[in-house]
C-alpha cells in the first residue's frame, strides 16, 4: 500500500536528479550517450535537418562509417502521381524519431558510426537513365568505403541501381514491403520505371528471386506481376496479414532469406492510405504502422546489407503523417542494421 515512507524514498532517489540520470544500467548506458552531464540534450527542432538527426557530412563521403544515410530525390520513373523527389527533404524535416528503440533495445545513431551524407548528385533532372547511373555510382562508392547504404527515395525505380551496386559481386535476397510487386514489364517502351525494378534486377543477375519475399501486395494489377511467382519469389498478399498471422509471416520471411546477404526495400504505399496518403500510387486495404513495426522488429539479426524507404510524395499529405511513418520505418531499419552480421566493425 502506498504510504509516506515509500514517498520519502522516491523523493530521496529522484527529486535532485536530472532527466539523464537513470537507475537501470542499460538505460543509464543509453542516456549517457544522449544527455550531457547537466541533463541537457539536443533539441529535435534545432540545427541542420538531417535524416534521423544523424550527423551531416557535406562532402558525401562514407569513409569510416558503418551506415551511410543518403537521399535519392528523383521521380522520373513514376506511372501515376509524381512528387516523390521531395521525399528525402520531407523525412529530414521530421523532427523527432528515436533516438532509443525500446523494442530492439538500441540507440542506432548513437551506438554506430552513422551520418547523413547528403543526396545523390544527379547530372540531369530530366534523364532517367543517367539518374540511375548516378545512383549506382554513388552507392558503389558507399559499398567500396565499407559502409552499409540506407537510402531514401525517390520513386521505386531507384532500387534497381542500388541493387546493381550492392549485388554486382553476387545476387542478394530481398525483403520487399509494398502494395505492389514492382515486377512489371515495359510500359510505353520504358522498362526502367518504378513498376518493374525487381524484374529487371533478377534478369540482370543482382537479385535472387528464390530468396525474395514480397509482403503487403494488393490492388487490381496482379496479372501484370506474374513474373514474381514464375521466377520463384514468395508473395504475401495484404489480405493474409493479421495480428495473428504475423508471427508465421515473420518466420516465413526469415526462412526465405536465410542467412545470406539481404536487401530491405520499404515502399510507403504498403501502408493503408489512411496512414500514408502522401504517395504516388495509393492502394486501399493496406497495412497498419503497428503491423509493419512488428514485422520489421521480427527481423532482428537478419543479414541486411542495404535498404531503402521510397515513394513518399509529401504534396498529397496535408498532415505530414506519411513522412512521419516513413521516418519511423527508416529508424527501425537502421536499428535492424545494428544487428546485421554484415555491419562493419566500429
């Protein structure tokens, strides 16, 4: 029963402490990295906006980093609404994500060598082919430096040049969370649009379809994605995803990718438009943020070698919910990278 003695004990323990002084040793370890000795921490709304408030590197170098955050502000491959070129800027403007991940028990920006190294320097805002070349070269530089690349698009066509850079030595597996399979063929003579990056990645030999799982698929375009099943990909329709089924889906995803190198691609339109209206191809009947959080957190220990968050088009969202959800998923993926066997030694 609550009494004066218990109150006195709590007052003695907490009345003269600051917000950074913790009792639990694990919490104390995290707080020591975030708070200064006077109990102050950096205001989330102050300073230069960066992805997940990571340190900024103006020179675009990934040397010495374990994970390099970067932007790909390009949407020349869209088939519906454009505007995803503003995705990286929208995520940088989200002022409070993390820094501690209660579910995975880590503070990734503080416990790894992480920096926002800026955006891919595109040579042309009009040329899709050259833009893909620029992305591939930029990500190849990150890989050569020894860091894991974690990018923000941009439309989903950007995943192909990233996979070219990551998978050039051997094809990688993939966890793909999306409303669409993105394995369509050429449209109006163009095959490198955002509806076909993973067909192209398989055919170019940089993506292993038998180690690829696509989660959250829905809409009325299943007939144009037959390549997914014919090539050996595992497809989980959104209608099969419930709170009860998530443990089985997580287990299946882990079985599909095994222990090999794996790319993780998260399209914001995997979420229902109620949670993420700001995207180019919204599809009703999607996942909830809680379902995606549980799914991602169930992948702790997977061999993630790179990832992206794509298709945030902030002009279609008056609330910023889309960017907020996307930034949270970016943080979850960064947290997963801290436990990847491929994470470079700090």
